[in-house]
C-alpha cells in the first residue's frame, strides 16, 4: 500500500506520495484559519464546558505552527498466511489483530460510499479539515446538543495512524486523548496528509485501519467475520452496517442483545444518508433496510490449533517453533512472535499436502489415535533439507476439560494425576523441542559408525569375525543391561548371528557384535562427531555430557542409545542421499513480506560434512537392510526389512532400529527423492513394558515412501568415483 512501511521499521518520514493540485486555501489560508480557530473552536468542540483560557491559548496559532509536518508512519498489524508447498493451499493464519490490507479496487464501492455517508459527508470537498464542521460542532456543543467532534475521515486516519505508530502506552494515550493539543495535531497532520495522498489513497488507508468490533480490524477482516465474504462483494445493507459500527463498535455490536437493535437503527440511518448523498436509489435503500442484520459472527482460526486440516498441525507447529528460533526476526522469541503475527507475511512452506495425507493414512492403517503408543513419521527431501511431512496417530489439539486425555501410562505420573499425550496433544513429539528430547532408536545409529570407519580408511569389505556376545576390552560399564563383570558386553538379537561379517552384511543383518568392535577401532569420539555433523542434536543433558566430555568411552553409542527424533534420523540419512551434503531441516520454501520483498531466511542451507565417495559407499551398504542390492559388493541375503524394496518399487536404502526389550521400533527408508523415518514409541513413559512391533511401523514407512514415488521414474544411486 502506498506510504506504508514494514511493521518492524518505524521511522519518522515525510509523506512522499505525489502531490495533488490544491486550492490556495489549503496552502495558506487553511493554516491561518486553523491557527486562529484551534484555541477556540477545538477546545469548545472537544470540551464544551471548557472556557477560552490558558489551555486554549496553548493550542494557538503558534503551537500549531511549531508542530512537525511529518507523521510517523507504521503499517497497522497484518495477519500472516501460511501455505503448503504448492503456494495455494492455506495451512493456517496467524495474527495478533485479525487484519489484512486490501487495495481500494478490491473494496466494494458500496462500502466506500457507506463510510463517507456515515462519517464524513464533505469528504470530497474539504482538504483534510472541515472548518465549517468545526464551527458547527462548536455551536452545537455550546448549545447543549449531542456532542459532535467534527473529525473528518482524514483526521480519523491520522489519529489511528498515530496510535499504531506509538512505541509506548503514553504515546497511545496521547494519540487518542480528548485534548485540544491532540485535535490541533490531527488537524495539521490531516492537512499535510491531504497534500501528499489523494482521496482514494486516504480512503483506502482508513478502511484498512479502522476497527469493526468482534476482533475484526480493517474491512477485509470485517467482511469475513460478519458476512464470510470478500470486501469487493459487500452489498449496500452490509456496507451500511459495517460503516455504522465504526462510531462505536461495542455500542452498535449486532451480536449482543443490547447492541442488535441499535445496529439495525444505525444501519438504516447510514442507508438514508447514502440515499441523501445520491449514492444509491430509493429502491436500493428500501431493499437494504429490509435485509436481516446478522447476529452471529463467522469463527476465524488463529495459529496451529486452527489449521485448515488437523493433520497439518504438527508441521505448522514445527514451522512456528522454527520461526521463533530465527534471530532474523527479532532479538528474542517474543519479538519474533510479534513479527510473525503482525508482519503480514506470505509464507510458503515445504509441506507436501499429498505426502502428508499419505503419511497420516498409512499410520491409521496400522494404529489408532487413542493408542497409548505413538507412531511418528517424518519425511525429508535429500539435498535440500526440506521437510515434506510430519505425521502421527495423534490429533494436534489441546485436550479440553470435558474431554480430557486419559491418565499417563507412567505409574509415577499417573499417581500425580498427569494426563497422557493421547489422543490430543500439541507437544512436538515428532521433531523434539521443549520437554521432548527424543527417543532411543537403536541400530539406525550404526550408519554413523560406518561413515566414520570409511572416513578413516576402512573399506566396505572390512571383515570382523563376530560372536553372539562381545566382551569389550575397551569400554567398561557396570550398570547397563549389557554389562558383564564391569565390561560392556553387547549381544546380537540371535545366537545364530556369528562368524565373519563386513559392512554390507553386518549392516544388512544389523550385527551388534560387528559394529561395537568397529567403533572401538575407529574411535567412539569420531563416531559421535559424524552423528553431530549429520545433524544429531543431544537434547538430553546426559547425552550432551557424554558427547562433550566422554565420547571416547561411549561404547553403546553405535547401538542408538542416544535420544533422537524421526526428523533427526530422516535428515541424517538424507545426507547420504545428498552426496555427503548436510542440509539443515527447514519448513520454508519462500517468505514474502507484505510489501512483496522476498526474504532469503529459511532457504536451503547445506554444507559438506563428508566426501561424496564416503557418502556413496555408506549408502551402498544401507541398501542391504531394506531388501535392495548393493552395487559395489554383496548383501549376502541379509536384510531386516526386505519388503521395503518391493513395496516402494524404486531403488531404496535405509535401516531398522530396535532398542533393548523392544521399547522402540524404528525404520528409515529413502530414495533419491525422499527419506522417511518412523518411530513406534511411548512418548509418556519410555521405560514401558510393551514390545514395539516392526509389523506396525515398517509398513507405514515403506508405504509412505511408495506413495510419494508413485509415477516417478527410477533413479539409481550414484557410485563412488
């Protein structure tokens, strides 16, 4: 909109819109007349009981002349719209004030005429200040009639602009206080505004800034809240109702019992004035006054709990948490949230609506929303870090008092009356954050050990003669389940897993007693370093302490004892498919400001974390667990999720993961286009006694990948140079 600036950049600037031709009265006489009248007329108009005293003298011609001719301009708060990756599907809106500026051409002429009829009959005749109106108000107020203020639409626009540009409570009070000084300032600013903007521009600004009650700010919001339509579609009766409300949004509120008859009467009054001003015909006026005035408003959602489809809620929440973490939007989370909810941004996210729908569908084929165990899926695009889907068997909503969640499955929490996170939750259970640190995911972490070994000169064909149980000479552990006489002694899932294995066969069969000694030889600290480079975040303090101070002695790390999320693992494996380029996960395709400026914040940010050859070699071995064929060697028939390749129908890679006592079941499956990681966990009690089944999580993962790849051509993974 002309003359508006970014909400975050408030500066005192002169009006710079082209100047209109003016009658000499505006440039010279109006200042003289206004200066002479200011102390008398304004004081009387604003305070009929006030005498022409020292207060009036302060609002004199000299005071008027000394006022600055610049008006601090600020865009009124604008709602931000959040879209899916297609740029068309609206996910959510976020706002502090429900408002979205629209150009005058998109506002019904009925509404334009109605506001003039309601507030300023002489709008197209005066030059910002209606001096005759001021005099009339003075006489009327002195005579004891209904109080009149004689503020023109231009003066009202100035007043609202001053209030919105205020940076403190005292400035807001000063901008709206009924004082001669405020009235004088409005008059001078109004005269200046009319020099710089034409009538249409001022009218547009007024209609976009005016409040209409029931949390509707500006004509776009009012049209939606009261009539569920766009401003360009408002008819005469609807326009008259809205125009009549600005005089007193609570007094003329049609949704209240007391306000309804007043709103009808005020609507008809405005219609009559529209007829008097020849904006409408007598027939139009008669028809308008017979239209029923609505007594209910249309609910308008705000934020992630009001997403257009509930299955988008977890992604919306991930986006909002991402935004609040970005220094580009403010120094702290409070400032960043205000920016999001008042900046009028158009935000196109990375959410793939079809992938999201598929993920949710595939989850519900395996489990239900009211299950104590959560099936969590995250999908990431390799080479970009773009998050395409986040789904769970949970509704993204707050539990209510009449329909609370059941008590937690954790006995201690249950005893304390703590509620579970099913079927409704707004916790970031898929992506982590806040109190959600993640979940142990098991053998999916073996990939980091393999990468570290390849980086340090070991080949994919490196053999270790394994045993069903391995007694580590290096790692000591006297407390873990795998402890034996103070040593760390991990076992395989089956006693049959023994003998010589290499990286292809060891990874395909997920042999613990291959990867623990391999980690010993490479160095656990190097494995931890690879995990960090690939995006693993240590959210639990115990994990962080080990990573910082005792990584070299973290024997169980390769078996996935560190907490992680499905998004962490999906993006880590996407780094392999991205040829060793780690791309920070992002929910953003494009952010555009209300002025049309495209921001670079949130665009794919990638860095090389391992060589292409290492990434390609590691990926070749990760084809074995999911039933695909290695290009550089042989999987030896070993696979833990062999159905993945057939289900997807494209070249795939990935890994299963299972923790001690099957407290977590995990699977990650990827192609060159998408990587999906799924966890089956109990978010409320990770020490539970259930046995998580791969028969639940695995089909949800590989079918989600298959749906995404449907119709896409086969693309083979690259081989090392």
